[in-house]
DNA sequence: GTCTATAAGATGATAGAC
DNA sequence: GTCTATCATCTTATAGAC
C-alpha cells in the first residue's frame, strides 16, 4: 500500500499553497521542500499537476460532506445552519488569510484540464445543493424569507460568500468578511 | 515620445490574458506573440511585470471613472444607475468569459508586489465609494431599501458581483451571473 | 523602438539507481 | 518509496547591435 502519511502531507501542503498563492504560483518543488522530500517523489503519488488537483478536489468534497452532515445533525434551525456554514468560510480566511479552495481554482479555471473543471463544478454543486435544501426548509418552516427560488438564492449566497472572501483577503481584513456575511444572513432571516 | 500604439497594444493583450488566465498563467512571451513583437521589446515599455500590472490597474481605474461618470450623467434613478453598473460586469463576462481585472488580481494578491496591492485596494475603493454614494442617494430619495450602512451595503454588493462572476465563469454560464445580479438589484429596490 | 543573444534560474515530467 | 540525474522548455530580465 502507498505511504498514506506522505501522500496526505503532500495534499496538505499543496492545498495550503493553492489556497494562498493560486494554482499557477506554486510548483512541485515548493510542495516538496515543505514536505521535506524531493520534487520527483511527488510524481510517485501524483503523476501530473492535474491529478494532484483532482485529488485535492476529491478530498475537499469529502471533507465538505462531513462538515455539512455535522451541521445537519447539530442544528435544526435554518438560520443556525447558515451561520455554521458561514463559519467554515471564516475559518479558512482566519488561518493564513486563505481563499476557499474552489474559489481559487475558479479563478484559474481556464488553465485547468477539462476533467478538473468538471470536478470543480461538481464541488460547487455540492454546496449549492445543500444550501438549496436549507433555504427550502427554512422558508417552509417560516424561519427564512426570500423572493427568488431556493436554487437561485443558494447560488447567490454561495457567490456572495466567495466574493466576500476574495475582497476581504485583498484587504487582509477578516472583519470585512464577517460584516458582509452577517448582512447576508440578516437579509435571509424571516 | 514613446510609441503609444505599441504600448496600448501591450496593455490590451496583457489585460485580456490577465482576465482570462490570471497573472501567473501568462508570460511576456505570450503577450509579445499576440502583439507581434519580441518579448524583450515589452521591457522597453514595462521593465517588470509588476510595472505592467500597475499600468493595467491605473488604466482600468481611469476607464472605470469614465464609465461611472457617464452613468452619473445619464441616469438619475439609483436603480437605473445600479443596473447600468451591473451591465459593465456582464459585458466583461460576455466577451470571452473574462473575469473582472481587479477580481482576478485579488485571487493572485499574495503574489503581487506591495505597491500593486495598494493600487488594487484603491481600485476596489473607487467602486465601493461610488456605490456607497448611489446607495446613500437611493435610500434618501426612497428608491432603494436596505438595512446595513451604505458603506457595508456597497461592499456587499461589490463582493457579491465579483463572486457571481467567478462562479458564472466556472460554469461558462452568463445566465448564472445575470440571475444573481437581477436578484441582488431586486433585493435593494424599494 | 525593436531586435538578437544571453543570462540565470524555474518548471513539469521521466528514467533508472538504491 | 525516495532518491539523483537529466530533459526540454519556459520564465523574467538585461546588454548591446541596429
């Protein structure tokens, strides 16, 4: 079996560099140095940068699923679920002023292989699908209020959070994100 | 005097590549080939990539000022002003599925020189300042309605539009942007 | 202003030793 | 699994001819 420890370390470092600098601003050598192996060794786990990307998205989707499942089991009120959801984004920004993994890949989308773009879209759709469910349920239970369809409202919320991260990061100002997120949730509250 | 024609052509091509691929995914050679000069010649106009960046932002800020001034002189209603403002973003996406220049640089922010980051922030502040004015005036005249401060609401609107571009671009789906933008404006309308 | 030539280093990727 | 060695190519940038 492959050495999962090294493989995970490579993914951890690559993810951090990707979220911090962007896909085209870090190299296999950058990753290797931090993992303290040689660049060539990374190719043993991930033959190409595209495969590294796919693995990052796959792991991220699994991690997100765990987070969303936990929110679903912990919270019953839609407002609380959304607040917890937002806190996932804030945590990303909080540690090292990182951009969302998918948001960063979205910026680099034209430089990605076709198959990576497809995975990236599925990842966004994971978020949108969950948000749609929460919004739908919140509207029906009377705890949320909005005029668009749950689908459109979910898309708008995700987009707005991504944009809020992008700009808060530019100003290195976490409070910018927090303020935007607070207003976004307030607008949805019944 | 320097050859303004070539200089402008370099800026045009660099801007397109930047908005399409991102700062770290195009080279002086890429620009040179499209302008049909040699890469070394670009250094005559822009000694470093950072200076090219600064020039792009400076030109963009001037262009945006012209656009916003025109909106101000053409439209009196705040809702109309915002609709025109949104159409500037849509036009960018419409032609070649391009990301906003500043939004793209924001993704690459950690790889930018300090001085470029400062210019980038000023560019965002230009937008936010204008939006704040429109929102303030719209609220006072009774044509707009929102709960946050004009400043926070302006920041949120700009963030949301950037995020909507980012994700619409990922799906190569202009209508995603249009739908999000429509709902954003509807939420503000009194 | 634009070119050729060149530097000095980085990049993704592969072959083959250990 | 990890390494060294190597490849072919690209990158930003500079020097100096034309």
